[in-house]
């Protein structure tokens, strides 16, 4: 599972956790997140995220 960080506010999308409050189930791969989904913290578009490694 990968993690993606919002380049605007730093919010992390973790594929293993998903974003349940936004209707994205745990285990949802980034490519399966709807293209019109936005960052729950700042409203940035999916294009404003970048894969990160910890």
C-alpha cells in the first residue's frame, strides 16, 4: 500500500486506511479514487498529490 501527500496542505492519503469520512474505503488504491475527489483538508485536486515514502 502506498501513501500520497497533498502538496498544498500536507494531508496524507494512505491506501491502507482510505478516507472513510469521504466515502473512500480502506484498501482503495490511489488510481481507484474518483478523479473528481478533493483533499478533505484544503480542497486540492487529485493532481495536487504526490506519492511519498516513509
